[in-house]
């Protein structure tokens, strides 16, 4: 799904952190386990096609078409379009995945839930569970609409029959508009959700920020989770929530 709108503005980004503390016991589909580090035990040993990563910093066609003229000029002047600039190095930041309670409730109806671990904060408000993870490295850069950012923590999916799958190596793939996870048997990153809706980026000094008003379940992610948990609860294109990230380069 392509974003409905993109806006790149130089402004001071709002804070993306959420108050520490867990959701109430009535939060559907999520069990808060602050500081949890224990891994899931995989319930399946199946391999699915995983996306291939590109290590270059080329601007994809879909993004080049949406870059404002002023930004394209600035990129050209700094040599980014000719490949002469060094790749950005992410030194800190965080990502917040705000997951709709309605999505979690639908999964709960199939006997499926999630247990996050290694997060910075978790909260529940306005019908969403906001889950924040700390950035651990990467090379994402708004000036090129490319690169990735890796995050701490993991998410364990489980069903009432005892099947589990741990999604770790969490990764924001800026070039593909996706948020990925990896399991012990997936053989690489599996695209979990796609950024969609209104997408806004900003740059203030060395701090960059990017947000998407919608997150939709990726087809590959839905297929992998359905197989891992022996369910049909995950449907490609499902409205999952929203996305917000800030990072320092």
C-alpha cells in the first residue's frame, strides 16, 4: 500500500516517548512483562521467503517521485545523489508502535496474543497499546529515504494451544516502508507491517523523525504468523495501528 500523503518539513519533532507503566489487565491481546528477557520457544520449523536487503543508498523510484523539489536540489548539492556522501550512522533514538486494541481483540477471538519484551515503555490510551523500543544502530536517513534502524527487544506471539513464535531483531526498513522481525527459523527478516496513510518526516539538526498514520499487516508477515501459530487470524492488509520514530545521526 502506498502512502496517501507525504510531508517533509524542517521542524522540531514532538516527543515520541510514552509514560512508563503497563496497560491495565483489561488490555486485549497483550500481556505486559516489564523487563522480560526470556525467549519464546518456537512451535514450528518452517521457512518462508524473506526479503533481500540492499546495502546501497540509492533513492527508490517511488520515493524520488515524492521528494519536494527543494529537497532534491539540496540532496544534489550535497552530493548524495551521486553517491559521494557517507552513509548516516544512527547513534540513538526510539520507535513507538501504537497497536489498535480492535486488532488485538480480533486476535484474542482466535485465541492468539502477544507478549512484548525488552521495551522502553508500554501504555494504553485512546484505544491503542503504545509500545516503545530503543534504537541500537543503523543508517536510516531522511535525506535519501533509505537505510534501516535496528531496535532492542522482541515480541512473542502465542496461542492457547501452546504454540509460540518470537519475533526479534526488530528493524525499521526505511527504503521499503516496512517494520520487520526475525525468528530462529525464518532465515532472515520477515516484513511484519507496512507503513501507510499520511507519512511525515522532519529534520532538526542531527535529529530526524518519521511517522505514519497507519500500519497494515504485510502479506508475508500474515502468512508466516498464521503458519507459526496454526491459525487464520492474520489477514494481509489488516489495520494494525500507527508508527512514530525519532533518531540521531
